[in-house]
C-alpha cells in the first residue's frame, strides 16, 4: 500500500497545468506572418540562380572549398574583413572605367535601377540591403569584374604597379574566387553594365561571353605554367639530390 501511494504522488507531481502564454502566442503569430529569409520565396523560381552551399557540404569538405579568399563578389560575403585586400582595388578599377568612358556614377546606377528586383530574386536568400546599397554593390562588383576581363583580354592596359597583374598569387586566388558558387553576380547585371560601359572602340570587339572565355582560358594557362615551372624545379632538385647521393 505504501509503495502504491508513493507512485501515485510522483505521478501527480509530474502533471503540469497548461496555461496560455500570451507572449509566446504573439511570437508564434509573428513567425506565421514573416516571410522566410534563409530560403526565400524566390529560391523556388526559375529566376533564382545563386544559392548558398548546403552546410553539410561545408562540414564535409571544409570552408576553403567554397568561401572566397581575397575578393567578395555579390552580397553573400560582402564586408568580411579578410576580403578587404581587393575591395580598395574595386574602387580604383571603377574610377579608371569612369575616366576612360566619360560615364558618371549616375549613369551606371540608373542603368541597373530597373533590374534591382530581378537581381534580388536571383539569390536564394533575402538580401537585407536597401535599394541604394544593393545597386551600389552591383555597380562596384560588376565593373570590377568587367574591367578585369577587359585587362586580361588586352582591351584595357593594366597599370604598371597593379598588384593584380604583378603578383601572381593574387591572380590565382582571384580566379578561384570568381568560380565559387556563393560569390556571383547575375549574368544579366554584368551584361547590362558591359553594354553601358562599352566604348566606341569596343563596339565591334569581342562579346562579354568571349571575354569570359578568354579570361578563364588565360587563367587556366597561367596556372598550367606555374604548375609546369614548379614541376621543373622539383625535377632539378631531385636530380641534384640524386647526383649528391651518388657522390
């Protein structure tokens, strides 16, 4: 009898009387009316083309495979401290473009203003930037990429002291960063900026698609040259080591 009484008491003590918590209900109501931001409505549309890498991929392969090393392109990695190394160069490239083409910042901003919403829908996440900051991002990053393509294609000269041209390690990192899935701009943004900033001399020149192919073909060749040089150095070192061993 005593044992049954203890069990019943324990059972009663485990029961908690339910009471409505108005604060928690209000919080739930807010969640019901809030649009998803990490995987927005646009992510399910055909217009969406730029996605975050799934966390399981990052956990398995590491951040180094997916995150940029020296430059951010687009909003996903914007403002990260370790990417400021190229951020200042973006402004310099934009200044060079404006000086060469006689365009104004207003011309570039106005050319993208009507594409802003379409550009936002290209990303799988809600981009928490106001209209001006978002268009500025498109202009600065887009013009940097286009000027880089033009310089590699020799439509525009690299400055003699441009570290992107003179320091091979920067160019190698740039190449990889421009290929990273999260580090992209919508193609139609680049196309519009390309059309607006095209000089008279460029009108009969290569298309944007050709410039892109030229850039990555050159970059791959550059990497092949570096690899071959390293391989030849290794062969020489191995030969010297073998000769010393025979002595």
